[in-house]
C-alpha cells in the first residue's frame, strides 16, 4: 500500500535519472521566475518616500513571495509531472510489470489541457488558504488539501492510463486509504528541501506501484 522501497528503486531500475534532472530544473526555474517577477514589479511599482523603507518593503515582499512559492510547489508538481507522465508510467511498467504494459507508444505531452486546468485549480485553492497561516492553521489545512489533490490526481493519472479517468475515479473511491494516504506522503515530501525537486517523478512512480498493487490484489 505504501511502496517506499519500490518507488526509490524505480529511479535507477526504470532509468529515470535524466527525467529527474529535467523536472528538478523546471521546478527551480518556475519558482525563481515567479519570485523574480513579483519582486521586480514591487520594486518598480512601489516607491516610498524614504529609501530605507522602500528597500525594507521590497525585501519583505521578496521573502514572503519566496516562502509562498515554497508552499506553491504541490500545484507545480502536478503541472510538471503532466508533461512526462505517460513516459514515466511506461518506463516503470516496462521495468516492474512487463506483462501489464499498455500497447502503443506513450504520448510525450499527455493530457496538457487537463493538467494545466487542474494545476490552476490547485494553485487557486492553495492561494485561498494562505490567510490561514496567519491564524496558525494554514500548515495542517495545506497538508490535508494537497493530500487530497495530489492523491487523487496522481492515482487517476496512473490508473487512468489503463482504465480511463472515470473508472480510475471509481477505483480510487473504493481504495481511499491507499490513494489519499499516498497523497499525504507526496504532499509532505513536496515540502522537504531537495526531495521536493524529485517529486514530479516520485509522485507518478509511487501511484503506478499503488495502482498495480491494487490490481494484483483484485
């Protein structure tokens, strides 16, 4: 149900190191560009009379934006992983489940429209709960929200690769503990430095093993 060993061994066995590097770079670039853009707009649009106060405000905005960007990583994980999702699934299944590999070459881009839409929705919900951090409940609410979002999205991606999204959703409904428990593990790991850079790959691999574990039991 919680395939820690299989997930991490898949990085080598399924030859995913190259994709890890690409996903990590994309995650860093997206966060840096977002923080830089907001800091630049603040520096150019906010001009206070006292130079020291202006500098202080710019530094504070940069710091807050950086922290917010850190907690925005879960939606970015969804977006980045969608680019390579089918490729990752195909590699893992070829290495671990050769008798269950889907026929036909995987698409490189996957369902981009769905991934972008879901990532924007996840981003909106994460922004919506930001005020809760000021009253001390933002972190647990964020973990609960992203456990649900990430568990559902990555499981439906792995199971839907074979079953289609409607059937994958039904299977998730019958196995909430495995799906949302996995989502909790993924959500927590997105907040761990360095490990979060691997999450676009690890989250997909994790749910591939969860899906095949459920199929094997059934």
